[in-house]
């Protein structure tokens, strides 16, 4: 399947088939793919937590608002987290990067202050989300990106001390009656001329 076909057929899944699970080999592929996500200056300020345990999914579902059923019925929930602060990034990430990268960070980014640094680091995690959603679709897996969660409660359940939750993605296989799939509800996107300029 071409990438254009994937873009045309991928959609945000609203209803999952709870009895169909993603096999371990495919999950390992997804872990490797998301590990290889691009980031500015190769900063990699993230942690990806793959949750398959039904008890933990059930606990997370309590803090997922309108996404509760998706969390419960999806095969896995993948939680995307960012380092908790600039100091943590400098201590546990920056040390692994080449000297010229650290020099760029210290010269260009650090003077902007912690708030701007965290905005920049958070943006890197969102880059990995786009990469991940495309990867799942290429493997025939359905997905639902979810910002509608209580991130602090997710943190309490997952206990990743140096990281804080930004969002999660439910992954699995659609219920055939999911009304949001493009064969039942055509995708809406703005026309090409409304969003693309050629100069």
C-alpha cells in the first residue's frame, strides 16, 4: 500500500474490537519504529510506555474521560511522555548527545529559559506522534490519539518519576461497526487550495 493510500484510509478509531489483540512481533516492531522517531538536534526527550495489562488499562480508563471505552477495548495503550523539566533533560539526555549538539543547546536554547525549553521539548514528542500514527496504519493497525486524559493521574498510575504524560494513543483493531471509518463516514479535509501554497 502506498503512503497516499494509507493517508486516505487511516482514521481516528472510535470503537475497538476488544477480543482482537496485536501480536507480540508487531508490538516489538512498533517499539523499534517509535524509538527511531525524528527529533530536533536528536534530542529524544521522550518515554513511550506500552500498556497491555488489563488491570492497568482499567485504572487508566478511569482518568480518560470520553476515551474510557477506547482505553478499555483497545489492544494496547501507548503513553507518550516528556522529561519533567529542563534540568532533567540536561542531566539524562544531553549528556548522551555529541558535543556540538550540546553546544547548540547551551548557546541557542538554554538562554530562552525553562518554559521555552519545555515547549520545544514537548514539540519533539508530538513529532513522534505523527511518525507513530503513520507506522501503525502501515502495519494495518488502528489508532486513536488522545489528549482528553488526566495526565497527572496517568503519571500517578505509571510512576515514571523523571517524565510527565503528554497524551496517549489507543491501538488495536476497529470494531466493524465503528461509524467513524472512512467507508461509512467519508473523511473531511479542507480543499488543497485552502491549505497549500505553491510559490
